[in-house]
């Protein structure tokens, strides 16, 4: 019973948090999809709601009637098992339903699921789905921050979002050494984790060293000033092509104005703060920077093993590991099996968490992953050797 | 004095009319740009306002200060002379300024221009600019209707816009004969016209016949049912490629549902009314239909000469004429010279007017023009032989 | 009998001429298709042969067996009536059949058709097809020159083709005046013409003046040096976009090397000869140049009426007319009807002829047409006002 | 001395082998580049020659003069350090130099390098470069086979190449078990290896089983017949998109003709032999097949550890490992450092060798790598669990 109360409280606070994140937006900001990766905020609001409706209320609450047939179609993301989905790059064309109706949908589902939770009459699997739904919504809270920043940061007027989601200055750190040996990797214990963390297994690591701090904007500026973006030598071939094609010469949101570097932050257009950790760099840039410095990025296993030895959680940290299944990985049956496993190719693992990660959402075994070209995420660099 | 009063009244009613057209929209509908041709309603609202600010208030009202530097940048359409413009396909990403601010911009400019007009202290050229601005806004009113229909008609939920902009049934008409001879073409007389109608000149026309009525949905259905979209024979090569690439098998907004043809209209999703004139066909389709019937489309000169002999104004009528300058065409100096002349290649002329054309906006010498692939416009077919 | 002998002689000399044009090529030059517009020389050799096989030998010579089923498939160009065709942009991937076999195919068809002609036992229609085939092959002879030049001119080594196809210097000409009136346009008389020249009809022309000479490289250089490619003012909107997108700053084959203008000619890489007529410009460039000079391009009707008053035949001359059917235009039944009519949209008419046009191939009523972006053709500029 | 003789013999036989592989081609087959991945045979011939000229003769033979400045430009592949390169997708447009001259270039370099080798007056590094050049040429021999097959297999006439490069039937194999433990991975000992195999290091492997045989065409047919290409369930998300976009429903070169499966082989168009190992499948297909069977692909470490327990070398075997640097990986300085390291992202490792791999070219530690979408390579499937 106690656990149900806690779950209900967590559910309600999570739902509310999502809405608070969006509060500073204009109605119009909920609509555009400037690039395929960035979803309209309205879509996140509907999609996280749809998840609870589709995977909890419909299968487990016998009296529940779908709020709107259309919404099931519009707010499915990538769950082929759950029916046809709106093709991703077209989300920004859906002006309907209006935000107001999406909010009504949210309230309806929040209320109905709360009532159903309060009754407490459900199986273990149903409860697990609610927990998954909460974690799912937390993931989308973080994406919301990325996407809002991208939408606002591409308005010619650079509108201010407000406080929140700020990183702290980094001081130049030391390298910390870890001796070779066999280590256990993957989730263990009680509590929630994703399927991709399961399959705890042993890896052998050769001795390595890992930096105790993230790379700062100031250190990254040296790379720019040394012609880092103009010399193919430290770059992966694919990375070099990418920066040529996209004409990239600095982190995302940086603009050179009359010889000075400014950047868009959620507080508007500001001069770059050299003490903050460098943010909004792709894997290609992270790798090139590390290579130029004579270092490398840690593997995800090195990171997990060494994580106790440094602070983390400001920015997701690109690792040198591709996103692949652990030995013994099993995907869940049905639509929930599409959550993680099907993305296990052409993605790079990031570890840690960011200032946009909801509190308590991450853990040392958490495996985040994005395409190596991703720059709109809250990504940073930690060096290893 | 009288004329200034009339101009002021016309100005104010035009401004109001634009806003009335948008009234049934949700705020969210003002934002998307689903295809490059379709501009967000918000953009039309700002752009028509910018036109008055840029070409009347700034040059002719000495006390006028620009409402917002950003708006000048955001709401320029294609006037290279007037500074950098937002690249057309990105309009749908501009969530800012919000609709509310665009409306404030509208009010501000409407008010300031009204005051300035009331004072009556201006040159001939300034007055001509106001008149041009009114015609410009009327053109955008019509585009607004096309664009709103496209945005709403591509929502999976097919939302209802409301009454208005309805065509009337057509009855099968006769062909009317015109004997060969030399005719005068182009605008003559007092009143407003565009530069592309000037250069009144003589053309020789061989004898021709022209239909007194537009082609109906029912007649067009015969073409579809006879495999018109499946046989390259009546098609222009470019048209045939176009319908293959875009997978076109019927007019825009038509959907075959369980063997019956429905279409999206501003009143929602309805069965096709076979007596209405066929609408939303490209030039390619109009030409292929005419060719399949053993006829052809009239030239714009034939149309102009014969216009007294039939009713027109329901739908813009594709002609067989490409959009080219009349002998002696001169483009206006400066930015206003970009209004028409620079589009004189790869466009096809349409004549007449449509139910979305503001009253009094068209005339028999009016030359409308669009790319032959355009289907979202209110276009129809009149046959000739 | 005499006429059959003459036809046979013409047939044989035409076939031989095509092969002579290709003689300076390496086997490898017969293969690539660098852009969609440019066909591999091998393809022209096969296609012109296929035309005689498909449209003469198969229907009219009862004993004829097809040389190779595959060739019918590979060497059809755009005749939907005659079966599936190789998609145009893939021609450059067809390394087979080797040139040697295409030449065998040519010999076979030339021989068989010669024997059949010698027997003289055929209908009028068959003879007309042979004549059409000869004109068709002559058209492809000209395209062969364009395409060879493009293939060779895009080798980093700029190989020499050899003599031939040279233009002569132009001296600055006067304008010649034509008074207004009704004129007859279109082909009349005996001899061969294409269907698009038929439908002789009357047009009324207002008084105009037309230059007696083509624009020279020297005059065009003034346009470049005055920033003609950097200022949107004289350009059509579509033309301005085109030169931005393609990064065009001079005619095709011009290269600026250390401050001096060189160009690729069939004689190799040479300094631009300022007295030669400017060549390899698109319609957009021709129109922008004319507009910058304060003139315009003649219409195709003006050109035809005035043609006796000046020399022509060095370069095809862009006219201000779009390619549209003449009144009463009728396309031939079946595959031959696809020859001309289906291209009557989005093309601009060129009149005259070029140094690559086979002797006797052109005439004052001849209507050549290309897309306004075409630059690899032998095009030039004649001004009008 | 003995070793120099052996090196010389190996050098000469390698050069000759490359030319023998091309012998059945027509001159025209040397030219096209049907897709970006497939290079023209002419290019391989020139490029392998350029490698010896650029990296051996120029730096180490003082009397050597470059054969042709142009060739250095044309036949560089991806070595940014060695100057500008022809952009990869344009190789098929280079009809010049003709094959004949490329062969002359080959003879020249083979001869000069042979003379220089015979003198025996060179440093260790120079000898290492020759060895690398031989391995480089062997790699291109294998690519030549892939590329020739692709060029010929995409001719509508399916020309026969001839004997050679045949796989042998596979019999259904058992799974072989390997117990968990720490294993050494990477190259050790004398002899040649690439930089990507160095950095021998320890890995811990959990117990696994690996199949002793490759998957056969017959087994793969079951997957097709069970709707494997029509059901997203076993597919990676990126793989599912890939097969939709490319409309893939079977391995490359398979064609269904009247209900029977045929495929293009180097012997022409033949019925699929069900006992041969399935070939020409992408990583996506290999992974989906394995997943559908309830198995998975081995990692490259499992493969290396288990390699003694089965026969390999018929087809390169997709592993579940992404191509990443080994601990302590160091790329060589200068242009040779671009050989391997810069491709370490978005690629999947293949292990083993194929019937197109030159004898003695592979070894158990050899790491081949391709993009997961690659289908024109000689790839196959081995299952693990
Ligand atoms: Fe989701
Ligand atoms: Fe406008
Ligand atoms: Fe042809
Ligand atoms: Fe290479």
C-alpha cells in the first residue's frame, strides 16, 4: 500500500513536471519540427500520455475507453507493434490537435490512471508498466529540454526560456588510474533499470586512466584556435565529411560575432563562458578533440568501472563504445521490446547524465545512446588514456 | 478628398478582411509550412503588413519608426532589393513572433497608415503604393485560403474550416466560336492594373472555339475511370514524370474510400459532388484531360478575347500560354519591379478568378501564373478547340 | 528511281558521318554519362540505329529479324509506345554491349536497310520514315558533339578532340528594324519538316528591331566584369536561384586561371578568344545579359520573320518564346507522335543552327527547344528591342 | 638476399594476378561506377600502382620521376595527406586515361620497383612499405572481384565473367561450445599484420556456442518464405528502414522469375543453388536472420577465440562487433596512418576471408570492416548463441 502511494505520488509529480518544463513556451513554440531529430513539444506531451493509455489503461483498466482514436495514431513514436505511426519528419505539420486538447488528454489520462492506481487492484506487470511509463516520461522531459532549446535557439530573435538546466564551471582535473582486471558490468540489485543494462557480465580491462573532470569551453577553444576544424588529421573520415557537409566550425549554438564567441543558452544570447564544460558537440567532435590532445574517449566499461572516482551528471559523456547488446541480452516481448534493442547499430553510447536529466533518473549502469552526429543533446567530453 | 476617404475605407476593410479569413483557425494552425509553396498564415499576416511599412510608411511618413527590426527580416518574401529574406522553406520553423505580436504589428501599421492617410498630405506615388499594397494584400488573402486549406486538409483529422469559398454547380456548356482577326490585348483605361498587363498590343488569332462552362467533377471522373492517369499517351513528358514521382491518381484532396470518392473541402471530409467544377488539378492534368477529350486549353489571348461570352470567376483557368512579357513590358524600378517580371519563365498563365478571389480584384486582362505542377491553388479547366 | 538513289546516298553518308564524328574518341569515352542530359556516345550510336530498325525494318521489311532483343530495350530513348526504356540517368552504367558490338549492329542495320532501299519496293510512309530517321540521326550527330565535348571537357586532363565545329569571329552588328504587321509563321512547301513547324498560321507583330550579329565573348566579359553574376537585378528569379545553386559565374567551360580567362574547346584548353560569339550560356544567362544591356531576346516569331536580314547558323539562338504548339498542331499517331509534342512545357525555343548542325539540317522555320538551364548545348545570344 | 628475392617474386606475382583478374573484361567494363561503393576496375589498376609510386618509389628511389602528375591526382583514394583526390562518386566519369595508358603506368612502376628491389639498397622502412603495398594490392584484388561482379551483374544482359571465386556447399553444422575465461586477442608473432590488429590485449568472454558452418541459401530461403522481409520484428530499426527504402526482399543478385529464384553469379544467370552458403547479405539481414532463428551473430572476439574449431574462408562473416580501436591502438604517422584508424565508426567487423581473398592474405586476427548496409561484398552468416 505504501508502495502504491509512493508510486502514485511519483506518477503525479512526473506528469506535473513535464508541464512545468513547457510552461515558459508560447503556444506557437509547441508546433515546429525544425529537424527530424527534434520533435514538437506538443508531440512529447501527447506521446508520453499515449504511452500510459496504450500500455497501462487499455490492457489493465477494463472500463477504460480510448480518449481519441486519432491520438493513438498521432502520438505513437516508433512502436511498429502498436499500429501505424506518423512518419517522424512530418510531426511538425500537425497543427491539430491544438495544445489545449493535448492538455485535456493529459489531464484525462493522469486522472484515470491515478484513480486506477488508487484502487490498487492490479498485477505486478501492470505496476511495472507504470514505472516504465514514468521513466519513459522522464526521458522525454530531457528530450523536451533539448528540443525546446533547438526550436528557440533557431529563432532569429533568440528568445529567452528562463532559468534552469545550467551547468557548473569545471576546474582542470587530474587523471585517475585504474589497474587491469576482470570487472562486472551491468545492472544488479533492486529498483528500475532498462533491458539494455541487464545481462550483468564480466569484462577484462587493461590498465587505464580517466580524467576527473569534463573538458571546458576554454580548452575546446584552444582546439578551434589551433585549426582543429580545418585539419582532417585528428578526425574520423565520417566525421570529417560531416563537418564539411554541415559547415561546422564550432559547437552547436556558438556564433562568432566580430571576433568574439557568443552562444545561445536558455537565458538568451550570451558570451561563451570559458569555465563551463563544452556542450553540444557530436561524437565526431569529441573524438577529434581527444585525438588532437593525444588522448582518447573512455569505453563505456571503463567509465562504469571508474564512475565512483569522479563527479558526473552535468553532461552526457560520449564514450568510445558503440551501442551493442550485452551478452545474454533479451528484448521484452511485444511493443515494449522495441524500446531499446532495435537501435543497437550505428549509435554511440553516452554515460552519466546531464543537468536536464530528471533527478534520480540516471545511475552508473545507465546506457544512453545517440547517433554520432547528434549535437542538440546535452553532451560533453571526458578524456581517457 | 472623396477619393482619400474611399481609399481609407478600402484600406481598412481589406485589413479587416484578412483577419476575418483567419478567424476560424487555431493558434497552432498559423505555424506550419507543410510544403515549400504553402506559407504559414502567420507569415501572410506579417508579410502584408510589412509591405505597407516598408513601401509606404518608411519612405513617406517621416515620423514613422520601424515596429521591429526583426519583422522586416522575417516578413520579407522575395524582395532582394529590400534586404536579406528568410529562406522560403524555413518559414514553418519560425514559432516567434507569436500570432499575438503579429496582430499587434498589424494594428500598429493599420493605425499609423490610417492616420497618415487621413492627413492626406502625400504625393501621387505614395497613393499608388497604398493601392498596390491593397491589391497585394488581396492576393495574399487568396493565397491564405489555399494555404489554410492545405494545412487543414493534411491533418489526419480533416478539421472543418467553415462556410465560404464554395463553387457552384456547372451545367454542360456549348462551344462558342470566335472568328480570326487582329485583337487588342492588355489593360486599357483608368483604374488599377499590374505591370504585366500593360503594353497593350495586337495579336492575330486564327478562328477558335471555346467552351462556355468549366469541366465538372463528373466529366473528370470519366477521365480517371478510363485510365487517364495510367496511360502516358495524353500527357506531356514532364507531366507524366510528375504524376509518377508524386504518385498522383486523382485531383488533390480526393481520397478513394472503399470504392467511393471523397474529398476534403473547407466543410470537412465529404463525398465528391459530381456537379461542381473540377478543382485542384495541375496544368499537367488539365492539359492531359483536354488532350484525352480531343480538345486543348485556350491560349490566354483567346481567353481574353472571348471572356465576354461566358461566365468566369469560379476557378482560375489554366491556359495553354506560358507566362511571358508583353511587347514593351517594363518592370518598375527598385523593389516593386520584383513584383511580377522576374517570374516570367517556367510558369503557366491562368485567367479569370476564383471563389477565393476578393471581389473586384480580378478583371479580364488579369494574368495570374503558377508553376505547372501547382495543385493547391483553386484551379479549373475550360476547353477550347 | 533517282529519288531512291539520292535517298540511299543520303542514308549512307549520314550513317558514315556519325561514325566519323566519333572517330577521335577512345573506347572508354563512349561509356560515361556525367550528367543526366549527356548520353554516352555509344548510346547515340545504338539509338540512331535502333530507330531505323524499330520504325522502318521491323514494320516494312518482312524478312527482317531483330538484331538483338536486348538492344531494343537498351537503345530506346523516350518512346513509351515502343516498350520499356532504360531510365535515362543509368545509361552511363551500361558497359555492355561493347562499342565493337554496337558498331556491328550499325553495320548490320545500315546494310539491311540499304538492300531494302535498293529494292525500292515500299510505300510512301516507309520512305517518310527513312527520311525522318535520317533527320533523327542528324539531330543526334549534333547532340553527340555536345556530349563528347562535355565528357572530354570534364576530364581533369582536358584532352584534345581535334578540328571541326569552330565558330567564326563576330563583328559588332547593327539593329535591323521590322515594321508591325501580320506575318505567316511555320513551314510551307515541299521537303522535310517536323510536326512542330506545321500549322502555318498568322501572327501580328508590333514593330521591333533585331541585332544583325551575335553577342561576342568580349561583350559578355563586360557583363561579368560589371558584376553581372553577382547582382540579382537583371535575373529571372529562377535563373538567380539556378546560378546560386550551381555556383555559376561564367559560361560553361570557362575557367579563371591567375586572373586570365581560359576555356575548354575541342582543341583543348585555350585562352578565351574575345571575338568569337559567346557560347554555352543558359537561357537564364542570355536573358540576364540582354536585360542588363537594356535589351531583350527576340521572340521566335520575330526571329523567323527577320531571319533573312542577318546571318545565322553559328550557334542556336535563345528566343524569348516558350515551346508551345502552333494553332492546329497535331501529333502523329503512335510512337512517332512522341517525337516533339510531349515536350511542350517548361522549354524555351532556340532558332537557327550551329556549327555542330549537319549541313542542310536546319531552316528558318526549325524550332529547337531546351530547358532554360541547358548550358552544354551550342547556344548563343542575339539581342532585340 | 633470399628474402629480397622472395619479396621481388611476391611483388611480381601480385602485380600479375591483378591483371589476370581483369583479363575477361571488355575495355568498356573498366569505366563505370554504378554506385559510390563500386569503383571502376581501371581505377583499382591505377590506384594500386599509385600506391607503390607514392609511398615507395618517390620517397626511396632518388632517381625516380613521377610517371604523370595527373595520375597522382586521379588515383589517390582517400589519403588526404597525399593531396587532393577525385571525389569518390565521380570516378566513373573519368574516361581518361584510357585502360591502355593505365596498363603502361602499371608496367612502368612494376619495372622500376623491381629494378630498385633487385639492387637491394634500401632501409627497413622501405621494405615494409613494399610489403604493405602488396597487401594493399591484394585487398584491391578482392574489391575488384566484388566490383566487377556488380558492374556485370547490373547489365541487363548478365554477361558471363568465367570460372573462379566459387563457394563450396555447406552441410548443416553443429554448435561448438567455448567456456568462459580471459583470452588474448590481436596479432602476435612475426609476419605482416595491419595496425588495427595490434595492441594485443585481454578480453573476458562469457561461455558461448558458435556454429561450425555457414548459413546456406536453403536455410535463408526459409526466412524469406516465412515473411522475414515483411515483418519488422527481428530487424534493427535502421535495417528495417533500409530494406523499405531500397525495396529489398532477398539477397543481392537474387531475382524471382515466375516463382523460381535465380541469381547472377560470375558464371551468368543461374538458378539459386540451395546448398551454397548465402552470400551478398547486409549486416542488417544477417542480424535479422539470426534473430529470427533465435540466435545471434558472434562477436569478433568470440570468433577469433573459436576460429580453430571450424573451417572459414569461404565468405567474410558478419560479426556483432562494431569496428573500434583495440586498447593502445596507435595510427601510423603521415598518410599511411589513414589506412585503417579513421574508419572506426559506423562500421561492422567481418572476420575470416572469402573465395575472392588472395591466398595467404587473411589470418585469424584479421579485421575486415564494412558499413552495415554493404551487400556487394562476399559476406555470409555464422550463428552463435
Ligand atoms: Fe517515447
Ligand atoms: Fe507578397
Ligand atoms: Fe532520339
Ligand atoms: Fe586503397
